[in-house]
C-alpha cells in the first residue's frame, strides 16, 4: 500500500509539530507507532533528570478542549520507563506495564505544555517501581505510580543515551 498525503484539516491528526516548545527540549522517538501517532513527545536531559513533555494539540483533547485522560495516561505510562533509561544504572530493557495508578489533579487545556519527571523507587530481580509528577503549564495535573516488569534486554543493553538527549544539556 502506498502512503498518501492527507491535507491539513481533513482530520484532527497533523504531522506538523507546534513551534512553541520550551528551550532545551528535543523531539524524541520512543514507543513505536502508537506514540508516533499520538505524540510528538519531547525530552530534555538536565544532567540529573529526564524531563518529558508535549504540547496539548486539538487532537489530544476531549469535547471540552481539555487534554483527554487517555492521552495523559499514555504519557504517564512512557514517563517512568523513559526516566529509568537515564536515571538508573541498569541494562536497557523493555519495561511492560504491570500496574499504573493515576490521580488526576487538574485540567490540561488545549495549548498547555505538559511536562513530567519521574523517579525510580526500587528495582527487584523482575520489577521496577516508580513514581512521577506531571504538570500542565506549571500546575499539578497528575500524580502517577507504576510497576513495570523487567522484560527482555534491548540490543546489548548498554545504550546510555537511547533518546539522543545527553549531547544537549541546559
């Protein structure tokens, strides 16, 4: 099947990234086609913390023009595993979700910058436990905790910069 170009406005999915992304954030490729379709996501490595974010676009919203809870849950589900790739000294692994707890604390309106950071609390032989906070334009939007299975090693497991963010620091 040959891909075809869809003119802007035909549906609510646009491949054009918004221009107002905060300084220091770069587009990242993570999570396969689902995230590619629902993103784009942006990342920044501060030297100590991984920050992930996205701008709420029309296609991310519910009928009230607030970011859909499913989009926020998807973002939260990526946040803890991505942080573990940078903030934890362990071999790089696929981390399927076992449990994800989300407390929605505030709305994320159309146009808001969503930004999250996570902490790995503990790893065992088979699982990773983490937590995260997500803000919308600087205001608390989500509190997240998750448990992830330590799945298969990705590649040789030694990728220290899988999102290509270490070369650009604040």
